[in-house]
């Protein structure tokens, strides 16, 4: 009887632990989806609610908002973000007084630069080729396509993000791991996580 009771207790604990793990991952998925949707809808101020607050101690919200609006509202370019998908959510890990969970997501970004009126065919070809090379360097040549009909660059991107929570269950904030932001990220992440970027 004791063995049976012990096995049932272990099984019960596994089921409960699994259920709890799934719950916080559902919260991460839900909150990160909200963050992505606010970016897609260009509601930048709402998206800031999902970014770890310490980020804005380094980059003020007003400057970040100005940068986002300049980028997405630039009349010379059209940027569309489509098909966001969360690919993986790793188990969270408590470091010091916060919980960290690494997730990976993908999306497609469509980018079109409007040509200048007096642009020649040669200039247009050069502009397209230089832009394509730049995107290929950042995202990999296999992830960049140029659609001649629509004149959009179609870019597939996968990114890693840390979800950060004080209680490990709810109120997840996010920090996208961009290689060119490593200086900022090392100030915001614990040393053992920053070293892996």
C-alpha cells in the first residue's frame, strides 16, 4: 500500500508541477502576443508597457517613441510586420530576485523603399542591390527575397527574447536580444545571461 500511495503522490506532484509550468508559459505567450500585436498595429506606447522598465532608464521613452515613429511613419519607406509566431518558450529560471524565460519568435517583415522621381534604371538597380546586400548581412541571404512585382523586400526573421517577471507567473516584461544592443543588454541582464548573447 505504501508503494502505491508514494507512486500516486509522485504522479500527483508531476501533474501539478506540469500544470503550473504550463500556466506561466501561457501567460508569457499571451503577454508577448499582446506586445507583438501592439507593434504590428503601430501602437508603440502600448508596446512599451511590455518592455522591461529598466530599459527606459537607459533609453528614455520619449526618445524611443520618436525613433519608432520616425522609422514607421517615414514617407520614403513602407514597413509591414506579418505572421508573428512564438516558436519556443524555455523553462523559467530564477536569478537573484527575478525569473527569466528565453523565448524565440519569428515574423516576416515587408520593406519597400519608395523610389525618387528622377531615379534612373541603373540607380534603381543599384539601390535594390545595396539594400538587399545589407538585409542579407543582417538576416542571412536565405531569409531575404525581393519581390519585383510589389517591390517589397520580404524578410524572414527569428529573434530571441527574455521574458522577465518578478513573481515568475504573471506580469512578464520583455527584452529582445539584438546583437547591436549588447552594451545595453549587459546592463539589464544578470551576468550569466549576458555572457551568452
